C-alpha cells in the first residue's frame, strides 16, 4: 500500500462557490452581504490540513485495539470521493515527537506510563495492572498498544500546531478519541488522553480556546482539567448521563463548563435547539480565537451503545455553524463503534471545512462500495417515534436548555430568555413541543418532566407506531436520500415453515417456538449448511463470551 503524499493535482474550483451551511439565513440584526462581495477568509478556508499517516492503523495486531479500522475506512472514503485532490486540502504527517514519553508526562503519571510500556512489552501481568484500569474483559492490553496510543496523541497535537502556527486556518485529524483516559487510569480502550493534550497545546499558545464535544458521553476528564481556566470554554451536547457513561453527578460545574444533557431519542432538531440557544450565545460572549471540536459518531442514530438519533444532516448543520463562528478550527475524529457512520461523518466534516459540500456524491463511490458496501453518503430520514416518546423528548430537551441558560447566562452577562428563542440559522426544524393546555415557552420557570427508566426508553425507541395515510404522505422520503443497503451477498433463502409452504403447501405446519432445533433435519458434521451454519456458530461464540458454554 502506498503512503499518502502531500502533493496533489490541482482540482479547479467552480466559478461560483456554493454557500456554506447556515449562510442562507443570517440573524436579522446582521446585514446581508452584497452579492458581489467575496466571502470572508474565515468562511472560505483556503487551506485545510488533513493529518494522516498509514502508521495510525497499521501493526496494532488486535481487532479492537484503538479501533484503527475506522481510521482506514474514513481515509479510504475521503480518497474515493476525491477529497485528497481538492486544492484546499493538504495531507500532513504527524510529528512523532509530539507523542513522546515526555509529551505524555505532561498529563499522565510516570508509574502509569511505565505500566503501559510493560504491558506492551509483556514484562508485567494484568493482576499487577488492575489499579491502572487494565482488565481482561473491560480493557485488555493488545500488541503495539503504547505506540499506537502515542501516535494518536501526536496526530491530534499536530493538527492543533498546524493551526496555531498559522500554516492553515483549519485542520482535521481522524485520530483523537481518547478523551476518557485519566492521569493514572485507562478507561475502556482510552490509553493516553490525546484530546486533553491537544487542548493543552492550544492553550499554551496564549489564545482563547473553545472546546465542543458532539459525543454521546460527557467528557468529564477534560472538564475537570480546564474547568477553572479563564481562557477555555467547554461546551458538550451529550446524552443524559443517567442512561450512559459516566453516570449522573459525575461532572463538574463552573462558568467555563456548558453542558446540555439531551434525553434518549434526541435527534437533529433537539441538538440544533440546544446548539443555537446555549452554545451560540456563549460563543458570542466568549469570542474564541480557536475552536477544537470532537466530532465522533457515538451520538449517531446507528450507534448501538447510545440512544441518540443524530443524523449526518445534523452533523453537517452544526459543523457548518461552528465553521462560521470560529476564526480557526480543529476537528478531532472522536469515537464510535459504527465504522460506516464514522467514515461518512468525517467525509462530510472535511467537505464542510473546505467549502466543498456540493462536490460530494449522493451515493458512495463504487471504489469504496466494493469493499465496504453500497449506500448513500447522507442518512435516510429516521423512523417516527411514538407520540408519547416525542413529547417526552421535547419536554426533556426544553428543561435541559432552560437549566443551562439559567445556570450560565448570568455568569456571562447574558439575559435569560423570556420566551422561546427563534432559530438564528433556519437550517433545522424546531423541536416538537409537549402537549399542554397553555403554550409552552423557554421562560425561566421549572418544567415538570418525569425521567423515564432505562427500560421504558429502550422499549419506546424500539417501537414504531402505525402511520395514517396522511402522515405517510407528509413524512415521505427526503429528496436526495434513500435507504442504505449492504453489499450484495446473493439472494436470501427462505427457511423453516416458509420453505415448506413454497415447496409443498400441504406439508407446511406451524412449529412450536421451542422446537425449532428438533424440527430441522440432522446434518453430517462434514456437511456444513452454509449461511445457517455460520449464524449458528456466531451465536455459539456470542453465548460463550456472555455466559460461557451452556451446552
């Protein structure tokens, strides 16, 4: 495999650039620009650094180690859509010295660094490493663990240094996802806190830095490190910690920490409401010189470890607004278990920085789809939730926004809104309001919302109510979107009762649910049954992982 180079052929730009997301509807008090006037330099990034080297995914020797497969897949999609040949994009290799042991020691304890190195070399065991967060199930060490995690740190810090030095006004590192690593403890597969160390790189430049997390989990470690810093603003839009890591009451409070805990099921409308009514006013008051954004896929609707419903359209809208608000901006890849979603989100993110959204294809390129499946770049519209769940989401979102406004706005000299804030951008629909005899508003008063249990939330998110014909027509497919489908694997064969009905209707008979195995004809051990055999073996493997072999 060839290494990526920093030189690319020139790709001419069209005569007229498409407007950035959010430019079509500016606030009323901001006069519209003349059509002939060029866009400000900050909105038309002339140069975007993409920090990359194949070493970020090579040689880790473990399928779950740092989830490096997502980095490779994201880079391949960027290459397939032609992003590496855009004249605004330049590929920059990370500086390995920025991930050295001395660099890591700026946050991590020396005994922790020694333990990670010993686990990597096989000179210590897990029993002596439990106090540092390493366990056989939760956080098992893997080959090349220490250098792999250090390369992530080097890539994230290189992205920040590219912007701080003035070489570019925007940078993007696909690596940068270990925000939960503590000074002397690993969390999950977060070994070295690349996000925190990248922020320290930015703060060291004596600039005002804003950090925005669009992850499902609240970045508690980062908040604890910068909560008292007068030159840092921390904004996090995440799922209610009652339902996900790090749990309730795990964060910190302060003027620099802005948290909006969104309820399970929150999607584009709820994220945009929180962004416009909390983050945008704080950005205006703080006026950061540099913005660092954690843009992973853990809040995406396909993520199995969270309960949010953010789509690629929502990511694009928020990143477009942040690109407008930030003189200089750095994106870090974040985390997520769905590699397909991560690759598409990262491609849309880089196109947003470069002002190249119009150059993106509607469907995934054939060169990429041959390896990872066909589909569209953007998401299809999410399914409709039950009315009760929609009202619960709207009421909980309203409560979270008001809580953040009441807590933070007086500290920043901002008035607490008396009514519902109107959208300043007009890119996303307003969130649904809960039913009530009186009109609802965002006035500073207490909203009584009963928090649902985790079981209630999961059950509601799994149920899709029946739609009336009028609802089906009103919620028809969004233009430019279509259902995603995996790569073709041949026709599926009917099984069980359906196969009998097809071959001989008189022989078809219902079978007891607990007698499926006995009803199947026996097979010789040396004659596997193809797809069915593979599924059975996969189920047995999952059973062994969860509770051992139960026969």
